């Protein structure tokens, strides 16, 4: 009798993300009571390596703005604000979507667009 043979199923999940270039500029006034930042991210096209009929993932560029203010003269109470995707670009982040060859459609969600976030932090 043949030895017991175990079958195995392997599932591989992977994603390709285009070469990413980032630049950031931070600025803090002499008073030290605030700081500001601008961040830009450029993601290059990612060549299709999954299926012969799937398109390449297109590149995209986004700009974010950030600011923090010390409200009590020290870092105990801070107000933060950020605007992500300042110019409201429509894009699919390479790491969050795929292409379904059978239906010839994208699977996943595009970037939510421009986002505003506020935070209030208290340190004790």
C-alpha cells in the first residue's frame, strides 16, 4: 500500500507597488509654539505582472498639509490639523486594489479623496 499522501493548497497574496518618491518640508516658527509640514508623494506606474490581459497600475501624485499648535505654551495641550490629498486627486493606491481578469474590472476602492482631520492631544 502506498504511503498516505497529503495534498496541499497554497494561497499566495501579493501586491505590486510602484516606485515611490516622497518629499517633506517641515517648518517651526522661532516661538516653537507651532509646526507645519508639507508632504508630497509620487508613485510611479507599476507594470502588470499578474495576468497577460491586465493593465499596468497607473501612477499618481498627492500632496498633504499638516500643522500642530501648542495651546498652553508647552506641549501639554496640542491641536493638530491635516489635509490629506489636498488637490482631491482620484487614484487607486497600488497596495489596495487589484484587477480581475475574468470581468476585466478593478477590485478595491479608490482613494477617498481629500480628507480633513483634526486632533486634540493632552499630555499629563
